[in-house]
C-alpha cells in the first residue's frame, strides 16, 4: 500500500470583471419610471397667485384644496368640478370633520365677488375655516 500525494487542480480562476448588464438594466428601468412620473408630479393648474408678505404653509391636519383659475373654473385637488359637486364635497368633508380647512387658491384676475361666492358655498356646506394661499414676494 502506497501513500502518495493527491494532485489538486487549481480550478477555475475567479472572474475579475464586473458584470455591467444588471446595473444598466436597473438604471434604464429607473429612467423610464422617472420619465413617466415627472409630468404627474408638477401641477397642471397654472395660477397667477397674489404675492403677500408673511405667507406660510398651513399646519391644518385636514384640508381641501380649492382653486379657481382666471376663466372661473373650479378645481378640487386639481380636478375640475362644478358648483354642485363642490357643495357635495364640502358637505361630505364637514360631516367627517367640521374642523377641515379649505385652502383657497384664486388667480389674481378672478373678481372678488366670485371669491366671496365660493366662501359662501363653503360656509353653507358646514366648513368655516378658509385659508387664502398666496406666493411669497420674490426678492
């Protein structure tokens, strides 16, 4: 019986190159996702808001975003609505939480009478907290 050395083969050498294909795939998927979502993140409603000193964001826990553009079209949370739909949404919000705040964004060219009508609709619906959204003056 003889005892001999067993030859060990060195086996395959480890690969020293980085496989870039998965990295490029992930990058392209992220690029497509950002290209699709970027237009959705910007507001489609363009308003020329008045400028005022001391404007601050509201700290209301619940709010309804109400906007009126230069043509008099109403928008709730960016979606166009008519007067009846606005009344229904305000009444629903008042039933759920009477302390809900309405954040009113009105274009500069909207007549004051129309803004007063909107405030009246909101108050008839049961909400009394109305905040006026304005832009800070540019420096």
